[in-house]
C-alpha cells in the first residue's frame, strides 16, 4: 500500500510518519519511509538545489521540472520495487505537492502538471493521502522555532495561503482517497487519528485482496 502525507510547512509530516512507521513495524508490517525530493542519489542532489536557501532564483517551471525529475527516479528505483514486495510505502510528499506548491502556489498550469505526472510516475499513485492541515502562520512559526527554514519556507505568507487552499481544494475533489486532519491539535491526537485511518485502510485492503483471490 502506498500512503502519502501532504501538508504545508510545519504541518508535522516527518514526526507523524516516524510514529506510524514504528507502530506498523511493531505490528509486523513491512514498512518503507521516503521523502520527496530525495530517496536516491539523483533525488538528494536535486533536493539540495531546490531547498538550499543560498540557491539562485529558480523559475516556477524550472522548479517544477526538477521536482518531477527527482520524483521519476524515486518511483522507478524505490517505490515500484517496494510495492512489488508488498511493503507499505509511507511518503513525505508526492506528486500532489507539485499541484499545491507549483500549481496553486506559483501559478504553473495544472494541465502541464497533469502531463508531467503522467510521464514521470504513470499509474503509481498513492492509495491514501493524509493531509495534515494547519494555518500557514502557525506552521511557519513551528519551523522558525525549530530553526529549519529552507528556500520555499522563505516565500511570503500569501504563497503559503495559496498552497493551503490548493490542498483543501484537491481534498474536496477526491474525498475517498484524501483524509484531512487538523494538524493544529496536540501531537498525540493527530497521531491517533492518523493511525486509525491507516489501520482501517489496511484492513479494507486486506479484505479486498482476500475477495479477489477467492474469485480467481
């Protein structure tokens, strides 16, 4: 099963993924945690370019193409093989981040993003998307407190508000796949809600697989 965690800056994706991964492993599930951009040598090099605060100004389309280049490598080298081994893949961001950040945030045409998605990842799409929703001002204040500011986080608040609006709009368009969690809650509450959603999804997936095998 392929599970994506999305959200704006400071939404707590990394912390939640770590909790979920550790919990699932204790339940004897095979789990792989990845992050975009990254996960491969190519992806890590691109990540350094994209998130480094000292990077020269990058146009919206150049930024988009770099994200998709890293993503294509990650899907081919890591995600597809892991899914073929029946592992649970937990990803900190996926192609949907490009729609939120470069599409809604930067104004890159969504039609162009559809094309890039098709040629870079094909039909390797997350089965479940967990959106950790938080007000941009709160999320950014968390990052400042952690002293973990990157290039994208230096954008004006209006950019981050557009990103959030994009995420919420996408979640409304696909409510069966997207689950929205209020990430401003205490971390324990967020963890429990996310874990409950994932366990239900895994149980449903297991039952569907049993039905498919019985029909064969």
